């Protein structure tokens, strides 16, 4: 499957899994400020992955 060759897709899958674990288990008790910082970190990760992307998934 071509999509699984994308670092951005793997990053999104990881975020989804961590969100499910956090939602059901409450693995990490976090303050609103900590949640904000995690959101900023996720956003920065997406931007970095976008900057590293230099070809469409169909060419991988």
C-alpha cells in the first residue's frame, strides 16, 4: 500500500493511536497548558514532515 510509505501518514496513525489510548485509559494526566504544548508539538511535527516531503506518494 502506497500510503504506508509516507512519514506523514505514519505520524498521523501514531497520533491517532496515542489519542485513543489517552482518551480511554487517561495514560497521561495533563493540564490544559500541557495539552496546549502537545498540540503545538504535533503541529510543528506536521510542518517539519511537510518540509521534508519532496515527492507525491504515488512516486514512492
